[in-house]
C-alpha cells in the first residue's frame, strides 16, 4: 500500500498513496497516533472531518457538499 519515492535533487522522500482506502487505513491512523501540533493539527482536524463526510457519501447531497466547501474554506487560516 502506497509507495515511497526519493528525490535526489532536493534530498526529500515522499509517500504516495493512490486511493481513499489508503487515506483511511494508513494516513489517518498515523496522524492520530503521532499527533501534529499547532496550525497543522487544526488543518488535520478539518481535513479529517472532510474525509469522514466523503466516507459517508455526504458529498452527494447539496447539504453535505456545502458543509465540505465550508470546511475547505477554513483550511490554512491562521487565526
């Protein structure tokens, strides 16, 4: 599941996933176990709400899509 890529040009590694199942099975548990701090934690909590809504297929309703758009607009706001 997923792949690790190393880019020699900027000495960085990237973990690449290709589907929502990997978000649910790998990424979410990782950041629940190893909590982020500060603004990154705030963004993660918003992002996880969006993921939860899409898992419940809320994005297929007008109300759910509006909620997702509202949450998306809250990302990266440093208030």
